């Protein structure tokens, strides 16, 4: 069985894509299993591996004249297309979660994203019997119909929708830290251009490079992770100084008892994209964009009230025993001076 | 893809362009690490640059190979000379990189350079000598084809030595990286034997560099600062 020259290029690029992603998954630091983004990212890697696998098998069948070649090529192409739909869907979820950081927001959105994808997946399965989206010639060469191009366009609409989601989020004043969709979209678009303008497929390779870039851009945030609490560590102050910031106030929470319970309450009571630094074993600093004392007190009291309720139920060793102080920044002070006011 | 190019050349050029794209991204994503100023961070940057040079010359070689240019013989020979030197230098730097990553002792790495540099130096002398002797590779003007000469495999002697040292170094440092390193080299050898012709060396090196950086990122960025 000899492989057609143009298939050779496709197989090469697909094997490279698989190698890149397998290496990424095997060597990379184990992500936080509680974070949905970790699971979604892993699913996207799996999706791209399946796309590359399907593509490579279909390419290897091209030009062969055995009886089993056409059904194998059709099945492989269907796997690749289904995996592409799955990956695009996961991408939407990933962008949503990275922007809003909320499981509730994700739960509200995932059905909405899934309906068109589910319909397209069903259509692809029906296609195996009817060939109304694509079929294979006797030599296992892909023969797409106009429906195939509609399908591709819809998948692209999903990518465009992710750009729109980000723009809407930023327009509403959302904060984007360590997350950009550009590192993924640029290689994906380049890979698609190669797919559309040549006889070779480099789409899976583009997706794989995109995911690697995404991983690296997110990994920048690791320097600021406080692994134990899930908040930022002290190094995040340098990041705020470097990037500029508009934080005018700070609340210093101090627990005399259980800190793990306090961390849960802080996460539940304060806004999702809050900047909270785990300063030392017992102290947490919550930075606010307002310098109005009543607003700062209101936010701090949300935590204090929840802690009081907790401490009513649990006493002694289980109690949190919270105290807090707040500080505002004067016009001459910078964020580092505000920080030291809070911790000294 | 482009006028006179065959599938082999097109495949090579696609992979070389992807390599340059990937490595350019890596320059951006590793900028924070370079600011730390560790020996390994500096070596890593030089490896990226050397691999970009390798990908560039590799792509141009395949581009010229099937072009109608009259001077293509000289261009390809010069290109392959640069490519081969870049390849040897990258392998040498990889060994230094892992030596530092393993011990984190600058003095040891400096001592190690004095021994480890020799296979690379001898290989470079041999490659440069080929410009006058043509015993490794040359362009046959009569047939218009590129010829790998009798002693071509000597280019790989230094590479095999460095890969051998690296296998020990990576095994000691991180078993998962070791497995993926073996897998990448295995893929390269397998593809070369099954599919041949398409040159994926710069891309495989780029993938290895990506893996090396991921391995490094697993450790604490502020490790030395924090003591």
C-alpha cells in the first residue's frame, strides 16, 4: 500500500499535531481538577487529536483501490468532523468560563451553544448513510456538497462568536487577565487557509499550535497563583504595578480560626473577578476599585455577615473569628504604599 | 502549491513555516523567563534563534531545489551548510541546557562546555571542509540534482553523542519528558523511513523546545529569588 504524495504531507502535519498535544498533556503541570477550565482544555486537546487521527487515516486511504477503503475513509472523515464540532463547542465553553469565571454562567450558556452543534452532529451521522454532506469517490477522495461548506461556515461562526463574546465582555467593563483568544485564532486561521488554498490539510496542526500558545499565555498566571487558596500570591502586586491599575481601596481580612472556611466564603460573597491576595497564613487582601468608604464597608460586610452566620453554627475549632480593616489610597500614594498600609 | 514545487517540497515548506511561527510565539511567551537571566534561559533563547535559522535554510533549500534558478546549486550547498551547522549547534546547546537544568550550577556548566564542545567543533570543521571536498553533500550540475555523498552520515556522529548524553540528563531530571523525548525522536525516525523526503527536523526540534519549556514551567518561577 503506497501513500499518495499529497496525503504524505497531510499525514506528516497530523502526526506532528498529535505529538505536540500528547507532549503538552503528558509533560504539563497537572491542572486544578476543581477548575472546569482544566477539563475543557483537556477535552479540546482530545478533540484535536481525534481530528488529526481522522484526517490522517482518511489521507492514507486516498488513492487506494481496495474494497474496504471507502467505508474506512468515510468513517475517519466523520470522526474528524464530529471531533471538530466537539472542539469548537468546547472552545465556546472555555472562552465563556475564562471571561466570566462562573460555573453558573457556564451552566446557563452551554445548552444554548450545544443546540446547533448537536443538530450538526446528527446531520453528520445521517450523512454516513445518505452522503448529503460529503461522500467519498472510489479512490477515497473527499467529495463535498454545498451543505459541507455551510457546515464549515457555521463552525467558523462559532469562532467569530467567541471574538464577539470577548468584545461584549470588555465593552461591559470586564477585566481580562492572562487570557487572550488571539494566540489560538491566528494559527487556526492560518491552518484553515492552507486547507482551503492547497491540496494539503494543516488544520489540525494549526489547532494544536493554537492550544500550545493558549497554554503558554495562561501559564504566565502561574507565577501569581496561591495554590492553597486559589487566590493570588504576593507577587501579583508586581503585576498590578507593571500593568497599571485602578484599585483605590483595600480590605484586609484576618482570621483567627479556620481559614479554609473563610476562603470559601470570600469566593462565594465577593464578585467573581475580584483581586484577592493571600498575604500570609491568616490574612487576605481584597482590592477595590472604589475609594468610597460605604461601598468598601458594604463589600467587606458581605463577608463578615456570612462569617458571623458560620461562627454561630460552628464554635471553637471550627469558627473563623474574622476581623477586618479597610484603607483607601490618597492621590499621592501608589498601590504598593496602599498594600503596605494594609499589612503593617 | 507554488508553480514548480512538488508535494515533498511543499510539505517541508509548510512544516518550516509552522516551525518559524511556533518559535516566534515561543520568543514572546518565554520573554519573562529571559528576564530572570538564568543560564538555561539564555541558552534556550539561542536554541530558538538557531532553530529559526535551520527552518529558514531548510525551507529555502527545498524551494530552490526545484526552482529554475541557474545559481541554485551554490545556494543549496550554502543553505545546507548553514542548516547542518545550526543543527549541530542546537544539539550542543541542548546538552548544555540540560546540564544546567540538572545541576543549576553555572561553574559546572562552564567546565562541561570545555569537554562537550568538541564533537560540535569537529562536526563544524567537517561541514565547512565539505565546501571544498564535497564528501558530505554536493550539487551535481550535470544531473541538476542534490547528492548525499558517501560520508554524509558522519554529520550524525556528533548528534548521536549529544542525544546519548541528553537521554541520561533528561532521564535524571524528569521521566515524563524523557518518554516524550523518545517518542519525538521515534516519530522522526519512523516518518523518515515510512514517508521519507519531507524534512521535519526543524519542526521536531521546535516541538522539543516547547516540551523543554513546559517542563521548566512546572517548577516554581521564583524558586531562586525566594531561595
